[in-house]
C-alpha cells in the first residue's frame, strides 16, 4: 500500500490531537488525564528535536563553510542573507502596521471587556514585563558582545546561545578553509560524518512526528482558556492572521518570481516543517527539520542551507515582527491613544529589532513586545489584553517565521547558483525510506 505523505500524517496527528483534547475537556478528569498521560509525549518529542539542534548547527555549518572555495564566497552569501532577512522583516512590519490601521481592531473592544482582560491577565503580563526588564538593562552593544562566547562548551550547553554556536562554527570553518587541504581533511571528514549521522537522527525522530504533534495539540486544547475570551479578541486575532497570510503569499511570490519553482513544489517541500512549527511554536525546535526539508526536498545546496537557516531561525522572525506591530497598535487603540506618524515609524524600527532579539521559543515574541510598547509610550500593562490568544497566534507566527527562512534560503541559493534538483522528489514523498 502506498504510504501517506509525511505532511498528511502530521496533519492527521494534529486533527486527532485536537479532537482528543476536545473530548477529554468534556470530563472532569479529562484535563488532568491529558496533562499526566499525553502531554509528556509531546514534551519528549520537542526535547528530542532540541537535542540535536546544537550538534546539527555545529556539524552542518562547519561542513558548509569549509566546503566554500574562499572567504569571499562566505561574505557574499552573508551579505545577501542578512540583506534579505532585513528586507522581509521590514516588509512584514509594514504589512502589519497597514492592516491594523485599516481594520482598527482596538477601537471595537468594549470598556467592560478591556477591564475584564486587564484584571484577568495582570499577573501574566507582569511576569513578561519583568523578563523584558532584564533584557532592557543591557547596553547598546550588548548584543554584539553576546555574539562571541568565552567558552564554546558553555555556549553549547544552552539552546538559547545558538548565535554563539553559529559564530564559533563559522569561525572554525574559516580556519579550516585557510589551512592546507590535506591537513584539513581529517577534521572535515569528521564533521561530514557527524552531519550525516544527525540527518539520520532527524529521519528517525520524524517517524514519531504524527504522534508528537497529537500529544502537543491534545494538551494545548485541554489547557486552553475559555472560548469567550477568544471571541472578544476575534477582530485582533483576524488582523494578525490576515497579515500572516499576506506574508505567506509574499514568500510564494518571491520564490516563484526569483527561483521559477512551482508553488506546489515549494509548499509540499516545506509543509512538514511548517506543521511542526505550528505544533511546537518554536523555530529553534523546528530547525533540524527545516534544514533537512530545504536541503533534501527543495534542492538548496548544503553549504547555503546550513548557513542561511540557523541564522534565520535566530534572527529572522517576520511573523513575530508583524505580530508585534499589530499588537502594539491594537493596545494603543484599545486605550484610546492616537499614535502619531513618527510613533508608528518608531514601531517599524523597534519591531524589527525586537523580532531579531526574540528567542526562537514559545512566547518569546511577547516578551520583546514589551520593549516595542515602552519605546512607543504605550502602557505595558496592555499586554494583559492580548494574553488569552497569544498561544494560537504564536503557533501561526512561528509557521511564518520558518517559511520566511526557507524562502530566503532558496533565493540566496538561486543567486549563488546553488539551487539544484532535490534528492527526494516531493511528488511521491517516500519519506523516510529514502
Ligand atoms: N515562537 C516564535 C518562534 O519560535 C517566537 C515568538 O514570536 O514568540 O519563532
């Protein structure tokens, strides 16, 4: 019998997860049952993905950089990557600002709902504010200082330090390019083999993906807040979603125009990573799968994918920046504030920087939103207004973040002549028995 393609398997897992979560919520014991007996499998699945993220970045980036012919190639790839990431992020914020100014979702929030939300989520909002306060205290060059680890083993201990691991891997790769070939060979072969092993581990983990997403979504539904709050924030949610859909269309347009690849080819190739991003709300946890799909299914050569994607997962968050722009203006509208043009231009700058600074983990975009609010003079307590729907929106914005990284990697590969025919055809996705 023909095996169901991976993205269908994952979609079915998600669907059954939602249904199971809904079913269990009907019983008094249901929620606790899901938390005790189902949720841990979702956590194990996410942990297993995170487990291989750091070794994967190290192995694939060292291999990728050391495969380059010279350092000039690296700087040209780096320049294009950062340029495209900035361009897509600025586009996202601009789309978000335009849509929120047209729809004006904050104006429709009644005073009653506003005070209800403010009191219900005041404590949660305060917790995010205090995390953000720690980040705000840092000096202007702290981000640059944080890029360079003083000890690589310490850096590798914490998944939050991915940029440091990326820095080390690129630096190490440059060293490998610069020493005589016969000396570099042993080290290169080692990282090459390590890379292969880790790619195989991703294949193995993906066998469990449909069950992993089942557990994640069942737990999410069982723990979700009441549906009434979702309704009150319906227009805000719709505004963010419309913006995110515009971004997906924008990527499809970019990929079609610049790489001439079919839309179906792109979407089929990347969809398992998108579905995982949606289920885990974490670009970092999804990174191993994004890298595998982009290389093996979209045809991006490994030296490009291993460079562009880990950097993208940490600094390119278009969905997050769009959400931050919409959320900031929504909160201002809800408080009856009229934001001037210069305040809105300020939001473009701060949302771009805040999304770059957001960690690739669930809820990180909301922490950095505090900084956007503070810069624009919008009350930070307003975070409480959007708390109830943050998780579902996080799932959607993470999907956009991952799609953005994949699209940019295809464009950069195309410009460098490194977009080939994929190893695995998408049309008869026989994953994982390649
Ligand atoms: N969860 C997002 C990500 O991992 C970040 C955020 O917007 O909270 O890409």
